C-alpha cells in the first residue's frame, strides 16, 4: 500500500509518499513559510526537484498543494488520491498516554490535545495537519507516531526528577525523551546489521545532529534517554544548552536582569555549540573555524564530544554492559572525526575504531575493528520509513 507520511511544523510541512511493500520513496517534499508567502519543493523519485511559489495562508492550502503535486500529470507519481491507502503523522509529544503509535480517532485527538502544554509549538501544528488530512482525504485511515512513545518503557528510576513527587502526580513533570522514532529505527537496524536478535542485545543509540540525544536500548526496549520533559535536557546541541546547573540560571538572570522567558530563549536558541563557539550552530562551520586556529571553536567541539562520551559511559552502567554503539543523524552519520573522538574515550570497553571503515559519510557500516568486543556502527536514520511501518502495522 502507498502511505503518505506527514510531518507538520508550525510554519512548515515535510512529506513522503512511500510504497510500503518495497519501502521505496515515490515522492518527497517540503512546504515552507506557511502563513507568509509560501513555497513547495517537490521531488518525484528519480527526477529533479521542482520548486513552486504558492500562497499557503494555512496548512489546509499546504496539504492541498501536496496532494495536487502527487497527482499532477507531469510531477505526480499516482493517478488519483485513491492510491493513497493510509496517512502516518509524526507526533511530537504523547505524554504518558501513548506508549506506542495509535490510530487517529476523536478520542486520540482529545488525548493529544491534553498533552499540548508539553509541546505548545509542535502538538497543535500536528493536530492541524491531522484535521486537514481528515477533511481532504475522508475515510483514509490515519496513524499518529509519537516521538516520546519509544521511551515510555523507561522505569521510574530513570524518568523521575529529584523534585517533590506531587509535581509528577499533579502535572506529569518527568523525563519523557524525544527522537524516539529515530532511536527505535536505528536500534532495530543495528540488530539486523549485526545479524542478531534485538532481544539479546544492549545497544546505545547516539542521535547526533543540531538536536541531539542518546538512548540506552536493552532487549529492544528503551531503559534511559538523555532528553527530558523537553528537548532541552541532555547533550549540548546546536543552540540548546543541554544539562546545566539551575543555580547558574538564577545567577545569570540576576546579573543580566533577564526574565524566565528570556532565560529559556537563551538556553534554547543562543547556547549549545553556537554559544560556546561564538561561530555557528552548524558543526561544519565550527570545525572549519577550529581548523583555522579558533581556540573557542575547538573547545566547543571538545566539550560536545566529551559530553556524548560521558552519557555513553553512564548508559553502559545503566545496562550493566553494551554490545553495540550506533551513530546516526546529520553529525553522527557524516562526521568521522566526531565518531572517532567519542569512541577514543571508550577503549576500556574493548572498542577500537577502524579508520578505513570509519572514513565515509552517510552509509551503513560497522566502523569498529573486527576484534572489538563492543561494535561501533554508523546507521543512517529513517524516521519516515519507521512512521510508514508503524502506520501499516496498525492499519492492517
């Protein structure tokens, strides 16, 4: 069956049409600047990208344009919308209500709405996309695939904060984790590459990009992850601070005269490797500056890689061992120096990087030496394919 995968942002919309039988992408694209002037970039399989400027006052017009392009006489890949069997939606936050993907129903939508406070920018946009698809594709089964769902197997010892317990009971304040669809896909693919049953493996997934997170996956289930109530906790990222002493925030707020809102803007948009380096949130720019002798940029890279290695070490302890460490996402898939540097901290595990195998970008590969006790891998993520698979499983 053909599955349309939709990923709605507040002013953007990514999509893919996937043939679930062959798992081939028939077409993909991106709608940008929804609510402003609008443009769609559409790419049928095997053809060049097509960019069309078009008014998109709301997500309704954006999704209508996507469906128009998919069935377009020249740019399309299907003859009619009848060839779309189901729609899978990327959902950011399902709270404790969703430990797995779910069919879209009125009850499901109401449950997601109750989680909007956890993701005020993302959940409402996703729900808009669902409602528009229900309107334009009446009768098509739809599935919500949650970023937080994979991490719902974490035990209380992993997700509780050291705060008064009443805040968890009353308001659901706890660690939820994100990037779950990616972590699940990469963990499963790692087991397949190694030719082993995932239930017999302890895997650490390092999703390293502008947003970054790590998960400990024991027997196919997540037992810990680095992001928390929000995507701000955990690793240093492109513009996010990651873990920081809360007392430092009061100190800065008092000295600089900043409000809570301004402190959160600082932590989310002006910190991370951008704030540390003073150069950019793009690791490629920072690496370039470091290569030219910029000590601040070099320090930012060193701090980031060290933080990743520390989290990996803590998850080895959490699982009492590890069989494989998988690198994924933009940085994890494409930066051989970052992968090698992180693994250089892990020699005590019996892990050694093979420099020849590691000398590549964006490919599936075992990058550790053959005699390494713990295997290191590069595994390109594919969240859209995971959403497609989840959608097919529920629809069938």
